């Protein structure tokens, strides 16, 4: 008995609850659910409001029956009842746009279309992107490849199946309606004349679940989707510009929403009663091709459909008709507009349109527009307002249930959390390959990680070009790659290229691409003591080297040096070996008798007694430096860092003996581009591209153009795919290219750079939902601090790398100073200067001696005359005295008396003794210097 009473009570209570369903398609489901959930919490009494998703807009309108159960509808076109059916109110609440997306590799500019071109494409009349009518309005479109490679692939969303039949997808119905209205001469006869279906499926009615994703993986495709559903179109799938009424090609992504809302207001009738809509007047029931700058031509208005008369059963039960009126009034208020955010729709935020909606819903007009009968009208208390003693029934934006509030907060937190996760997670990019490129790759990766505003991690394993090719192609893993990219000094062989060009591999990963990023020189180095080398250099012809590496010459005496045995170092599974063997066989074919040129391993070397294998480039350099009288090959930049190694002066194709430092490296690549030997299609076989022995007086004969090996389809890599594209673009930035010189690489020539940017990069396809990276080349205030930005090295870099760069610059200055000294032959110059200095000093000394002798002679003569005068005077005095005293004659003083006078010498001279300094100045390689007749300027 108790259970019976409880059940009866529950029935009574439920009978007092106002229940209302809003039916609509998937395009409006997020908004419909938010609106109906909010109403349940805002209501002053018990209500049950839900949203039911139906296959398409037509089914939503079909399920809405003004005279049956309480149910409203949400669709993207006004509802016009048939004759005799009850009148309907069409309340506009939001709008959206339907965009066309295309994946056309190699086209960087926006592809533009008219409505009639679109109609012809989707009707199957235009089937190739290279057709004249498409190119006429897209003059910049440049497509490589044959006609069959540019066939248009139409990708359409799948329709909904049910027990009663197949319901056409809402986006497909919308596109048909637009094309029929905008280009009736093509699409007006019942829509598309044939079932032009994607070749990805086998039947005419089963299409694809996610057309945008499918299009992103398939070049030359075209599809359509609600614009708001696209978070990022990515570099592979781009929105098409559609010609609007302003005669401009407009994309929804940059549409002017203010002008769009104004145009919608102008297009809608003044009354929203169904009697003011006419099926015959198409301009009144859609928002196609509205006038105005920035207005997108495929705009859709979303309406809530409500019966005009809700006064009778079943609408008058529990005040359900008045509840529907309140929901519509709330939907066109500012609080209702706020609910639309994040739902894929845009709020129709216009007070004039809102006023017309409220007028259509007004109960107090005469006669009333929406007829409630005896139902009390709901009061509305919107956000920011307060109604004292708010009575029931009412909807209050200030009245929120705890569950709904927490759910909304959780959703906001979830979005915030996902954003933070994307920002904070380390996206790891893995590469492997050439050991000759180790220093360059490590430097580029370290700089990129330091310049990134979002944490990422890039690492590179030096396992040789062969290993890099194997891991990037997955040759031993059913051609599923082990890493994200490989680096090789040589292109993929024709055999490998053909394998990974199979349809099954291309369908999953796209076509293989090989992206050059710089140039370097490959050289031979010897560890011969410099004292044994004439002028400190070693000149060899290509045939000289072939004879060494084929064992025909095993002693250095064959080159005029000491009779020392030759030891040579080599590598296996190496791009350097492939390059060297190609060079030797081409430059001296008569002497090269070993394995096929271009092989990464030369089998014959393994059996030669004087051959020594090395694991990688650095291992070879270290072993070579530690082994006197040996020879090996490596990247020039690495060998030049070893003081005990001497780079071979190699004879080039013009007959000139040069080292790589004395040569032009980039000219080899430019010559290949100019010659036409470079493939026009970047997905072609590159094995025939060779920078070996190119012509030119200063051209270096062994030039390496390393490639990054990847595939065009990076969609499945997710965020790694977009990071991969960002890293490739970073490597090609001018500031980064200049920095390659610090690792002894040369930037790509302009011709090659243009090829990479215009032919290769546009082929890369990434996940449209993955974050897109941006480059900050100049100081960009605000934008540079956003996530997913990588900056130029002078804006954001690594301190340790900066210090290393400065140290390298200092060491480079010292190295140039030493080379300058060596070039000037300082010891000989200094010796000659000292000899000349001693000679000049001796000449000055002799001149001084002669002057001293002159002065001595003059002094002695003066003294002699003075003494003589004095003697005469004295003699005269003595004589006078004698005469006076004795009166007799006295004898004259003898000349011997002069000799007894102190300081007077009759036979000596006063020559100056040489100083100790003058006496000690001698040439470096001789005895005391002799006076010379020539004059040298000394050391410059």
C-alpha cells in the first residue's frame, strides 16, 4: 500500500513539472544543451528541459508539430507551415558559416572560387585543379606534375542512417541550398546531377566521418565544414576564398562579423511570424550572398521555432507554453548571447534584432503575437539586474543550480587545463643520421629549443647516413619509420625510393621528400709531419688518391716524400663513403677498379692490410690524428679543427690545386640548378643529383648537400608534425643560415632556397588541430611572447652557445693570425730584418768613427799650436830672464820635453771602443754582420 501511494505521489508531482524538448541537428547541439540546462536552474519551479539531437535540420522541423506534444525546434532555416497548419514564430538566435577547404600542395596563396565554380566541382564537371576556369581567377597557382596528379578529390561528410532511411548531412544540405540559390544555372536542377563521391569509399551513399581529417591526408582534395569547428586549418588544408556580393574573395576566418550581423538584420523581415516568410522569396529565408564588406557569402542563421498559439492543450499544461516564451526571450538577451560562446555558433548580438524577437513574443500586444491564453507569463531577471520579491513563475540569471554551475566551471577548467598541458608538455622530435652533420644538427636543435617560447625537446643520434635512411624509412620495420626524420649526406637510392613510393606506403605516410638545408665540403686529410711537407702543403690529383685507396701506391716515396708506409682510414654504411667513391670513380675512372661508385660500403677496403675502419666521422678524425703518415676523408670543417692534420690541396675539374678554404662551395649547387639537372617535382628520385666535380676555376670538387628525409603526410604525428615543419622553416631562416658558417657550412644558394620554400614546404601536411608555430624575425612586442613562437638567434638564444660562438670567433682570429704569419714566412722575414739592422748599425758606427777621427785631428792640431805658442812664450821669457840674470845665451827646450807633459801623446789616437750591445748584434744564422748595400723595409 505504501509503495502504491509513493508511486501515485510521484505521478502527481511529475504531472506538475513542465516538460519541454528542443530538437535540433548536431550543428546546434552544444548550444541547445547549454540553453536547456541553464533554464532548468533558472526556473523558479520544477521544469524539465532537454535537447534532442536529430540527424539534420529537416528532421528537427519534421518532429516539431505545433499541435502535438510540447516540443520546439532549432534549425538553420525558417519554418514555413503548409496551408492549414498552425502559424509558427521563427526567432533568430545565432549564425554560423560554412567554409570550403582545399588541400592543394605547392600552392601558398589562398585559392579563390566563385559559387558556380564550386557547383561545377561538386557536380563533377570540373575534375582537375589545372583546368583553365580555375586558373583564370588563381593566376598565381603553380602545380607541378602531370594532369593525372592534379585530379580533384571531393571529400564529403557521411549521411546519417536510420531504420527508416538515410538522412542527408546538414552541411551537405546547406551547401546544396547555397549553390542552388547562388548559381541556379548549374545546381538549380535538383542539386548535383550525379553522386560525385570520394574515391576513398566504395559505395555511393557511404562517405566519411571526418571530411576535414581525410582531406588533410589526401592532396588535391576539397571538402566543406562549419567554420567554427576548425581550430586550425594547418599548412596542408586551407580555407578557400569565395566571391561575395562586394566582388571580393572572402574567407570566413577573417570575415567582418559586425557587418555580417547588420546584413542579417537587413535581410530578416520586420515580423518573425511565419506568415512573413515565403518559400518563393528565397532572399527572405536565407543569408546567402548578403551585401557588405567582409561579409561571408555562405552564412547560416539559426532559429528557434515556436508555435504562435500555445494557449491550448498540451501547451497549457503546467505553464509549458509560457516557459517556451520565456526561453525564447532569454535566448535573445545579452545573458543568452553569452551562452553561445564556445558552442560553434556566433551570437546574433544586435539589439534591433532582439527587439523584433521580443515583439514577436509579446503577450501584451493587441492582438497578442504569442498567445498564452490563461497561462501566467514568466518574469525575467537577467544578469546585472535585481527584481524585488521576484514571483513565480520566473527565470532568473542569478538563480543557478550548484551542479550546473560546477559543470560550467569544470568545463572552463578543462579547457584551461588542456591549454596548459599543450603549453607545458615537451613535444619530442627525434632524428638520426649522418655523423658528419652531428655538430650542425646539435647546434641547430639547441638553438631552436632555446629560442622556443613553448618547451620542446629535439635530439639527434649520429649513426651514419645509412642508419638515418634506414630509420627514417623503416626498411626493417615493414617501412614504418623508427624516428621522425633522417639526415643523409647523399640522396635515397633509386631502389629505396621506388619501394617507399608504393601506393600503400604513400596512402599512410605521403610521398617521401628530401629537404636540403646547407652545403659543406668533403676533403682528404693527411697526418704527415709538416716538417716533411714542402711549404707545409700536400698536393694530390684525384688519380693519386685513387691509387692510394686501391692499394696501387703503398708508400709515400711515390710522391717525393720519405719511404713511409701509407695507412688509409675509411668508413662503412656511410654517406661520406658513398660521396667519396662517387668522386674517385668520376674524377679518375681509369684507375678506380673497386665496387660500384656511390656505395656506402666499399667491400674491397675491408681486405686491404693498410686500411683501417672508423665508426663515425669524429672517430676517423681522432684515429687519423693519432696515426702518423696516414690519410682519410671527412667533412672539411671537422678536419680543420685538428692541428696535426693537413688538408690535401686537391686538383679540381679546372686543373687548379685548392683546399676547401680557398674554394667556392655554393657554386657547385647553383651550377646544378642552372643546368636543369635538378628534379622539378620535389617528390621525384634525387639519386641523380650530384655536386661532384662541377665546373669552375674556384669550384671545390667534393661538395656535400645533406638532406633531411621525411614524408609529406605528418598528420599522424600530431603536434610533432607541426614542430617538424617549424624546425624545417627555422633552419631556412636567413639569420640561421648565416650561422651555419660557424660550423664550416655554407648557406643554401638563392636558387636552392627558393626551390625548398616554394616547392617542398607547401607539400607538408599536418594535423589541423595541432598548434601552429610562428617565427619572430624582428623584435615583435606582445606577439613574440605568445606560445608556439620561435625567435631569431639575436632575440632568444642559449647562453652557452653564445659563449661558445664568442670563443670560436676568438680562436678564429688567432688561427687567421697564425696563417698570416705562416704566409709571410716570419722567421726568414725576421732574420732578414735583423741582418739589415746590423748592417745599418755598422754603417752608422763607421761614420761616427770617421767623424771622431776628424775631431781628434783638429783637437791635436789645436793643442799642438797652443803648446808651441806657450813654449815660444816661455822660451822668450826664459831668454829674457837669462839675459837679464846672466846676460848670456841659453839653449832651447828639447822636443823630448813635450812627451813628458801629461795627456800629450805624439803617436796615439783617441778611437771610441764599441759598446757591448753593438758588439753583440749578429744575424740569426751567421757571424758578425757585414755592412750591406741594400735596404729592406722589415716585417709588415
